[in-house]
C-alpha cells in the first residue's frame, strides 16, 4: 500500500522510498573524476601554432565532459523523481473523509421553486452529485440511513414523505455525532440541507468543533402561505352552534374561498377576508346536537399540508350522576336535566351499593355520617376516575367525616362555626369557572350562610367566604362544601352560582372530547364504555390502524395519544368492531409561517449556494495535482540534450 508523506516545502510523494535512488547520482560524479587524468608531455618541435591548438582542444574537451555530467545527473534525478510520483494537495485531501447529510423533510419543504418542491429538488441534486460508490450517512427528521451508497437509498429518497416533525440545529448536531465514528484522524463533514426556518435556531446550540459544517439553504421563489390555524366553538350548548375558523398569511382585503364539509358533503362555503396583519376569522353556523365529521379546505398555492383542517362533533354522552341523601332534593333534578345527564337519587337507607361503580358522579347530600363500608366504595370509586361532591349536614359527625376526608389531600373539619357570613370570593382561574364569566365580576349577588365548618385542606379554594375560609374547595375529582346547602342554612340554591358550579363539577368527571387534537402533542380523551378482560379499543382510519395507550375504569376508558397517529384525518374508535366515537387529528401549524434564518451570522460554518456547488467545493478540497508526467517529459528533454552535446560539442 503506498505511503503518503508531506515535505516541509509542500511537495508530497506517492512512493517516497524511491527517493533513496538519488544517492546513485554519486556514481556519474565518481566516473567523471576518474576520467579527468593529466596529459603526458611529449617533446616536440617548438612550434607556437601547434601549442595553441593543443591548449584549445584541452579546454573544449573539459567543457563537453562537464556538460554531459550535469545533463546525466539531471536526467537520472528526473527519472527517480518521476518514479517517486510527486504531487501537491490541501492538508485534508489525503485524510479519510466521513460525510453525514441532514435532509430536511419537514412540511415547509413543500414550498416550490420553478414548479418543483424544495425537497424534490434536494433529492434530485443529491442523487445527481453523489458518486455511485461513495459511502455516507443520511438522516431526516424521522429516518436514518447509516453507511450507505446512493444506490442503496435512491428509491427511498425519491418517495420520501413529508414529516410534521422538525429537528433544531442543536438536535441535528447531536444526531450527526451518533453517525460519525469516534476516530480523530478522519475529516468529518456535516452537510445540512434545509430551508432553515427560524424555528430551527436554539439559543443553546453548541455544535461539535471537530465537525466541518456545510449549510445548503434552499428557498422558495414565493414565501407567501395561507394556513387554516385553528377552529373553536364558543358555546356548544347553543343551537345553532357557531364555529369560528382562524386563518393567517393572507394579504389585506384578500378574499379566499373556504369550504366546510361533513364527510364528503359540502354544507357551507364562505370567503376569508384578511386584515393588515394577515389574519382572518370566518364564522359558520352548525346545527346543535348533531354529529359532524368536519373538514375545512382552502385553495392556497403555498404549502399544501395546512390547506385542510379536520374536526368532529360527536353525540354527547350522558353523564351518570347519583345522589345519596336522607331525603329527595328537587334542586338536583333542575340542575341535571335529562338531555345531558342520567340522574339517580337514593335515600341512604335504600341505597344499592352495586350501582355506584358505573356512575360518573356521586353526590353525598347532607349525610350526618358516612359508614365505613360506603367510605371504602367511594375511595375506590374516586381512584377509578369518578368524581365526588360532598355536602355536609349541620349535624355532621366530625370524627366520622374526618376519617373519610383525610383520604383526600389530608382534608379535615376542625370546628363548627355558627355566624352569619357571605360568599364573596370566586377563583376565576379554577377549571370549574374557566370560560364561565366574560369578566371578573365583584358585585355579584353574594350567597349568605348562617353556619359552616372550618376546614384544613390542600384542596384549591373555589369559593371563599368574606373571612377567607373556603365555602367550596376541590380538584382532581373531589369537591367539598364546608356548609350545609339546606334552605335554613344558606340561600346558595337560589344563587346564580349554583348552576355553573354543579354543572361544571359534573361535566369535569367525563372529559368532553375536543374538536380536534394536534399530532405530536400528548392528549387524552375519556370514552364512556366498559371493557371486558380481553377487550381493547382500536383507533382506525381507512388504511391505518393502531392501538392507543388505554386505562380501563369501571365506568369509562381513558385513551392517551402521543406517538400515534402520524397522519391527519378523522379516526373512529372501535370496540369489538363496533364504532363508539370519532376523533380528529391535525398536523401542527408551526411550519406554516415561512420565515427564514440569516446564515451570515453563523460562525465556523460554510454556506453553499446549492448542492451542486457544495460537491464542487468538496471535490476541489480533495483534488491532487500530480507532477510525475512533467518529470518524464524533463527526462526525455535531457536525453535529447545529451545527444545534441555528443554530436555538436567537439
């Protein structure tokens, strides 16, 4: 195997061991010295002219021998140098190279330049410029190919799908380091092919200084893109419902058609008019209490992935509520109506414990005591996801209640207080009252109270009395009133607060499905069903099926979504081939804003105009200038010069 060395003068030799032959140059020198013998003197007629001729002949002969000596020395040296194969190159040209390529396949690479998407252009240029036998590693936002040639992955690259995931520059550097070897003798080239959106930048990025980084920015001809960003319904109980659609990226006064479909049926069409900041809001009326598998579409020439938005409205599941008291209370019937709830009321003495495990909400309404058998059932019920609402009686047995309440955030009743007071404070940030009030009111009709229990608990306060003590506290499925709600003790039942308070405490027991979910963001929904021992729920869309993470409770199943699904659309949740409900997923819209980084601000990186110019630069760095041919030509010229000297120099 040839050994490459570099001389101090920059000259390098492929076979430096042949240079030892230069010592052979001493042989012609020695021969020449032995031939320089003295002329023997011979007495002759003293003729002046003859002496002059002899003197000139001696000088000419000596000159010829010196010319031949130098010519032959140069000829031999040229032949030796030609066989040693001298050349010149850059410092890294002879080092082993490792190349890792990051190919951005995020949705922003759908943007087009000259009628072809940036990703398609990048793939074509890579296939065109990579040598067939060149070994490299390549990774995208989700895929990775280690130590391959372009032939190995050509078909995969040509059919590469777009990804909703996007690595940052820091993550790109970390991933690349796992694909490079640990050797310190190789040149490590990291090629980043991307449109370099601003969201790639992180303030904490620290790329390995041992890497030679090449940035190849690809930019579209037109960076304008209109996106459907989100949808929401302000009041789901109204009929008709009002669907609000938010869009961005348009020009002022531009009118863009937007269509609303229910499955394949067009149900409405409108136009999105944009403000000076590029935003638009479009309203659609939807019939209440109807299932809708919604799909919104626009006809934008920018990115394609954000031109469609999916959402769905399922038939509302009735929430199962059971109250346990010493008498029947009509106020609960008025609060929990048949259109949204299934209310069962039991007198404590006639309670059937077996019905409790299938409920969503259990209300303890004015029980003086809670038997141990019921306490155990209620603790299990809450652990399994059910919600408890505890309303004490003014004749409550404190020790008995505290035994039960201590299981929930260490709650205790400390003493009974008999004094007139009012409920004067509302925790507007508590989930129970979010989106209930248009503004933070301070002059509402204060409910009055004649007696209550002081309490000690880590449960968040929802309603507080004027002395700061909680009137209602709760969270995570446990809600505790500190006073009896009997008419003789408080007028809270006649207060406007009672409706949103009880309604939201009950509805929080079963998570209402959102209009849509975003891919890549963890989310969870509750499905009102019971699973058998071997039952599982599946989520299916035409041509795509997966089993989500699921937790089974006696009266519901909680589904958690994280890594799946990976495609947008409307999916159906199945139990034993029976559809239960639909759920929608959309791609995140972070890629929709086409704003790009200024690569001139980056240190220790090499920015190339195109993939072709990148490979030209890499080829130039690997270029080796060979000089052996010139030394062969020099040797031939010196041989010719020797012939000329022999013939014409006398």
